[in-house]
């Protein structure tokens, strides 16, 4: 876990006031809570698991607000606008690309689950 937090800090800096987790797994939420500074907010957008285990005591001591967003009403038009106008660039988030083959799929899953520096793993199709 410490290595993924270190990578997160290296990529985005330490003590962010707002962190958004779009994955929804224990590890990604824990990383988001750890990367967020005192008095910050963590937005949980993707919720992949039914029950989660999070270090809430540490977050509570640092007065971090955790906000869940489960529905996506009226969010896609704004995202599409930001992407199409270049207001945000998501290309740096794609850290790994694999061919869409049996070996590529296996390698992609190993990379994604490996706890290394993978942020977004994509397939070339």
C-alpha cells in the first residue's frame, strides 16, 4: 500500500484539498484518503464493491469530508465539453496500453492488480 501512496504523491503532489476516487476499491479509496490534506474532501464516484473497509479514523482526525456520488445525472455533457475543448487532458492518466489478445488481457490484469504505478490501463482495439 505504501508504494501506491508514494506513487500517488509523486504524480499529483501531497496534501491535495480535493481528491476524487473513480475506482471504488478499498485500495484506491485508502489512497485517496491518505493523499488528501487536513480539511480536504474526498469524492467517491465509482463504487465497485458492496462493502468497503476504509481508514475512517485517520480521515476523521484530519477532518476530511467524504462525499459519495452514485448517480451521474447531468455530468456527462460537462465532461464531454471539457474533453472536446481541451480544458482537461486525460492522456497523462493512461499509463499502460496492451493489445487486445489473450496475453494482452492477462498482462493488463496483472499490471492493474500489481499495485505498481498503473493509473489507467487501456487496450488497443
